């Protein structure tokens, strides 16, 4: 069996998000988030599911850390729930909410696991949404106050911070396509949100530096890789627009201080405009220490006039699919990573999410999810190819530690290395958990 070796200091981990696992939705001072509201709006989430209980991680810190310890990972990425820390979005701090995260962080450190903390994984306090949410520039200031509260509390304990998770989802998916909270379908609103969250990111990085907080800070955009179906100019442009709208739109402002001209011109031709105020781009492009990258899928793209915002369509019939019906495109992972380094230089990268949805039955106390193992093996191999090609990838985190509330699909789409029975909340490690544990221990991949 051939093996490939990873760098000695490479960090292996897993990832979760607050609303997807914590539960305790109305306990000890937590207020409603936009996801509490969205999930309880009829027809928005499959089967009427919500995150009221989820994996009950709020009450099961020791259980989750035991799973992480036995898995052997050195990092755990999780998010802090803004409405648990500052229930009204701004103003008074809820000390009990901070105490929960302090217990989690302290126990992680005691078990030799580095806390890798995301400040915003989509759970905006509903009180701020009632004032316009991310369409309202005042929300940026509220976010900085929240971030400063958390920075001060955990300075010295948390060494790596992520401001935002998946800005494309926060803006386009949630405010143009309407699939996620708050469920709007307005492209101009989506572009406004996209810009404001990037300004909020920059303001937060700036405040992090001003406060002299120990450690590093970055953000985690989601990426996909779109390959032109043919070499025709029309197909090439369609792929450029789709890649640009998903990747460059959220990378170039931070790493180059500008929006991609191809896209700004395209949006203006459709009647939409990015509302940039003086000084915004300098704030957005505050230097960051690392880049978090989430990658799941990609596709072939060809020109199709009038089919969508970008006059394009996906050609996906040649790809195998996960149980989420997402294309399996491991080569796209390699391409997007090498493209990032070629385009933006040698910024350190952590893979903050990569994984797959596969349904597998619990039989005789075991879950044989070979399809997930195959997916992870292929993508980790693509990751190693990227490292061998000069991409400075420093770590990799599987999505997700355990099955959880998968947003608009409720509890129907399992991504976890650990199976969760949502009736009893019993956790059962899957075959992929044991496979990943062996990979982590060896720091090498068998191919």
C-alpha cells in the first residue's frame, strides 16, 4: 500500500456550529436567533425540524470532548452563539452564556485539543434582524461589540479566531435564493448583506489588533470549483462568472481590497449595485493571519442565456453524488486550493470544513459508512496534492464531528463521523470515525 505523509505540525480536527448542535434554545438567558424564527416558520425546514434540542451539546460537553479525545484530533472548530452571549444583539452581556463556552474551552485545552473559534455561524439575534439585520449597517457595530466581548473573555485561551463562516451562504443563499434564514429573495439585499458582513469582518480584525489579542484571526469562505464545459468563449465566461460570484466575490475584497470587475460590471448590467461607502474597502482588506476554506463540491458549467443570474447551467450528470445530491469533485478541491495560492499568494490555509452526507443504518451497534470514507480519502489526497504543489495548508477539519441539524434539511442529512439518535441523543462512532482516527494518529494517508 502506498502512503503520502503530511507535515509534522499538520493539525487534524473536526468542526461543528452552535445552532446545529447545542440545543437549549431558551435556557439561561439565550434569546431567539433568526434560525429559531426561520425553523419555526411553516414550510421552511424539512419535516418542521428545528434546533431546540439538536444534539443537546449544551448539556453534554463531557460527552463531546470524550469523542474528540478518543478520535485523537488536535483541533476542534466550533462557533459561539451571539444570542447566548448578548441576547439583545447589543448591550448587556449574559455571563451564563460565556460560562458555557469557558467550560468547553477549558476542557478542550485540558484534553490537549486546541479550540478554533468561529464568531458567526449564521445565528444572528432576531432582535437585530427586526432592525434590518445585515442590511442595516448598524449591525456591523453590534457585531464588533459582541466580538470584543468574546475576545476579552477568552484572550490567551483561544489562539485562532474566525470572524465569519461562509459569507456566500449568509448573503446569496439566505437573501437572494431564500433557502436559509432570513429567507429573503432579493438580489440587491443579498449584495448589501454581502458587503456589510465583509465590512463587519474587517472592523472586527481591526479591533482584534487594537486590543492586542493573542493569536491569529481569519475568516472562512465557502468555495466551489466550476469548470467550463467546453473551450468556447461563452462557456468560459459562464464558468468565470459562476466561480467569480462564489469564490472571488468573497476573497478578492479581503485579500486584494477590490471586488472583481467582471462581476461588478455584470451585476450593474442586471440593475444591481454594490453600495461601497468611503473607507469600506480599506477596512475589509485589513490583513488577516490565515484563510479558512470550506469545500464540498463543484461542477461543469456551460452558457445558457436566461437560465439564471449568470446565463449559465450546470452539467452534472457525469459526477457521482453524495446523499445530498452534491457532485463529488475531489479534483475541484485541488484546483480551488492551487488557484487561491496562485491568485492571492502564500497566505496560510486551514480547511475548516470538508465532508459528505451519507445515510447509513445502525446495525448491531455499528455503522458502516464506507462511502464517506471514500469521499474523505479522495479529498484528503487532493489536499495532499495541493500541499505538494506549494499550497500552505496547515490543517484540515472534517465536517462534521456528529450528525446534527442540517439547516433547511433538518435532521434528514447526516454529515457526522458520529451517529446521533435524535430520540435518545445516544452517540455512536461510525466506521469513518475509526478510519479518520487512524489517519490522524499516523499523519499519513494510505492510497
